[in-house]
C-alpha cells in the first residue's frame, strides 16, 4: 500500500505510516539531533556539559544551502546535516566552548596552521545573549564579533557574505559565520572580539569544520588559542 504525502509523491511506507511536514516535524527532528550532538560532545570530545551555544553553533555550522543563499529569510542557515560537523573520513572538527567569557575590548585568537584546500572551511560563533528589555528596538545586548584571516592576509568578517567580505560588521545578531567554499591551503587565524559587552563576561562557542592537511603534525584539538588584552 502506498501513502500519499500531503506535499505530493507516493512512498512505500506501509499501512501504518504517513508523511507529514512543517515545523511540527522539524522540531522533533532537530531535538533528536541535539541529543546526538550532546552525547558526542560528552562521550567523544571531553566536554562534560556542552553549552546551548555550542549545540546551536554546531547545528548552524552543519546547515546546507537549500538554494536560497545563506542565511536566508526563507530557510535560515539551511538544512541541518550534522554529519558535516561530526568528525569523519572527510572532515575535521575544532570547537571551543568558553564559559568564562569576554568583557568589552577583550579578544581570543586561535591559530589553525594546517588547513587543506580540498574541503570548505566554515567557522560559526554563537553566544547566549543577555535578555533585552520588553519592547526594546534593538534586542542584542552583548555584541561579539568574528574575524577570520586566511594565509594570504585576506580578512573575512562574520556575517559579511558580500565581496570583499570585510566591509561590514554585525551588531544585531548573536550568531556569526564565515564560510569559505574554496579555502587557500595554510594558516588561518580566528579572532573573537567583544565589541560591546555591558554585562560581562559573555560566554560563547565556536565551531570550525574543515579538512586538515594530510600528514599534519598536530590534531585539531591541539590548535592554539590565546586571550588578548586588546
């Protein structure tokens, strides 16, 4: 017996199944993926209490463009596919779940020297912001910024997806991303800075998916991050 989907098409699901869609189906799907991500970080990545910011950054980083561009008012960051962030034969994963947080003017710099050019390089920064006042016109309170510098010195600002990718900074969202489909081989620098944090310190999480150069002498967990004073 075939089941007719409300979205069109026939599926051999058997007499006890039907197809459904919309947010009612998307919600349990994402909830299941969140459970998988939490288990991975707790049991495989040595993060005993992964933050909600880390989980959200992982979901966003894994998302695939559905044909509307990223991000999109229609599909957001795209279709979630956590296989793109979980370590596998085709990709590497580097994460930082920072609980102490940043105050205004503080920065964290990460160095990733062995990036290969055969897979996309994507960085996602997320933080759980302080709640805004009821009726506030601008709801972002603590403003962090993401900046990526490639091996040739080209700078990419978080959420600036228009060439030259460094002419604007985002001061309204609590999630920023840099996505480089065809990265240059070599050393990348990731800078997280606190542009304005009236309620310090602001915890945050970064998730980086990439391919490491074959034969590189270190693993992604050994990439160096340091805190800067200014």
